[in-house]
């Protein structure tokens, strides 16, 4: 290109003789280009132009792969959300519950400094933490009174069942232990494995605290919701027994 070809778009380069070489590229119907200034008055030789063409081709592949990955990521998240929404057929509460917990858990995770990969695990774990309830009879999930010991035992199988549901999905292997551990307690009195403290995945500890608060502040068939301030008080009181104290501190900050 001659200087006159681009001076209306951008000023002349600070170095070189004001000449550019342009290598165009097209991805998904959109055009782009790599432009480089000529380093000397001699401009570009055949070798330099060949290298520039190679760079443009690699850039095209990189952009196309990035767009493809972004599209796959969006499709995957949409599929996970659809799977979570399938719970609505069994329990209307569970569907809205999962959406609220996901949004809140991510806010807590950001405050706690989780990196991008951990936040993605947290997002997927929160969406799917109750997926095992698909295998629990609706009559138990919607029972208007207290559960019998046998019924409670059935309900407490849902974290392990959720892990089994996710087992065939390669992209969710890092999420499986989070789903399994979302009802474990800091002091080891939770289920299904009685894990405690640092044995519990950090993401599961966040989900558990958010889950408990939302459960307390939502009407259920067997009881009415608690006032928000009372639920916050109980969440704080459970720090060090039910909940990771560090997670509770941040939850209180976010929820208030």
C-alpha cells in the first residue's frame, strides 16, 4: 500500500517510509487484516510477504478456534441449565432455588478471590447441586409435614445420586465431587460421607452456605420462611459447626 491509501484513516507510522503491507483474512463472513509497516525504504521482499501471509493464516485459525470454543461454551452452559431446569418437573422450588444459589454463590466466590476455573466449577456445581433430586419421589419432596427417618434417608441419597447422574459427562468430572459434597458440614456431621473442614471442596462449602440461607428464607410445604435477619443470624451462628467461618463472613457481606 502507498501512504496515500491509508492517510485518511490513520496517520503515518513513526518509523519506516510510510508503506504498509496488508494481509487480509476472513472468518465466519467477517473480514480482518494484519497490517505491518515497512521497516526500510526497500519495503517488503518475497520472503517477508510470505511470512506475513503465514501469520494471517495462523491468525485466522486462532480467531476461528476462539469463536468455535466460545460457541461450544455457550451451548454447554445452556445444556447444563436445561438439565437443572428439568428439576422443575419434580419440584418447582428446586428450579428457582438453583438459579438464586448460582448467582449468589458466584458473587461470594468473586469476593473470596476464586480464579476463573474455580468460578466455572462453582457455577456448574451450584446449577446442578440438587440434580440428584430427579431420583427422589415427588411425594417425599413435596410432603407437607416432617419426614419419617426412612424418608429422610431417601432424601439424603440425592447428592450421591447427583454425582452418578453427572458421571458420563466428561466436561463435568471436576464438578462431580462438588455436587456430592454440597450437604457436608464443617464439623463432619453432614452427608453422604461425613467429610469435614478442608476435606470438603471449597466450592461445595460456598454452595452449602448459600443453599441454607435460601432454604431458610423460602416457603416450603412443611414450613413458612424465616425473616431475612433471623436467617442471617442463624447463618452466622452456624459458622464453625455447619459452615466454613470464612465463607460465612463473606456470605453475610454479600447478603446484607
